[in-house]
C-alpha cells in the first residue's frame, strides 16, 4: 500500500550556525513524524518554491518562521491562496507557530505582534483538556479567530494557542519539533537583544525539563491520517 504523502511547506530556515547539526525546519518535521508511515516532500515556499496544486500531497503541514504573517513578502499571498485551496480540496492541514498564524490570517482571522511580549522555552498549555508542556518561541499571536475556528488549546499567555477548523485543519502556536538543543541555540543566537534577558534566563533554567513533543507528534499523525467523509 502506498504511503500517505505529506507536503511540508517550509516558511523559514534554521539559523545558519545550527542548521547542519540540528536540521532545517522541514527536516525537523520529517524527524518528528518519522515512524508514522508517511512519505514527505518539502517545498521551501519562503524561497518561492511552491507545489503546482493543493492536491500534490495527501496532507499538508506549514512550518514556523522568523517572519510575521502580516509582513509584506511576495511569497505570503500565494501561500494564503494555497491554504484556501487545500481547505477547498478537503485535504488535512496542520500549522505550527507561523503556520498556525498564516492559516488563521488566510481564512479571515487576525495576527498581531502581541503587546504582552514574548513566550520562549518550555511552556504549559491546556490542549483538549490535558496539560502539556511544549517549547514556545513567539511574539506574534492570533488575536481574532476566523469564522469556524474553535479554540482547543490555550496557555496563560496565549489564549488562542491551538485551533481546530471543521476537523480538517489543526494548528498550534508552540513548537513540538523544537528540541531542548534547538531552544538552547535560539536562546544564544536569535534571543539575545530581542527577548528580555530574564525570559532567556528562565528558559535556560528549564532546558532539562521534559516536554510532550512525542505526544503532539502522535496527535498530528493521527489527525493527518484520520478518515474523512
């Protein structure tokens, strides 16, 4: 039986000094979802590499990015159009961090630089009634929901941390693909001078604590594979 093909839409790149050791963003999801009987194809949409259509894969995943969904980049409008095409084609779609935000924006919601600041490092979320720890790295948030979006996850800092759209699209603000090594690297590279020092110090102190990345990986795999009418 043919494996389910997952198209990964890569919307950003790992820092250059971490990419060789820890992988680019698309690679992280191939690793996260390994062992779930998928085959993968990565399209680096941030570099203008797009699939020909919304049916070029059986299911889709949109990665994180250093960019804001509301920024003026020439690849964002066609990505939003593709998101609407995937929805209309009935293919399952998962969005992570920037992916969570751009899907909401493409479907009529609003994304903003959050006045409350940053969330970085190990953070506890309530997702489907369960408390789960995942790594966060964001300032932007979905502040207005698209029509039909249901909140299924939140933290004290992020009210719209996980969204479900008609059981076809599932998105989440934190990063189940980020290991503690990657967060440590972000703290030392992208964080300094951008994220307040006390938050970087708090995130560093929690680097050894366990996360529920594997549980979210299982959830993503089950969601993508779910039989839909």
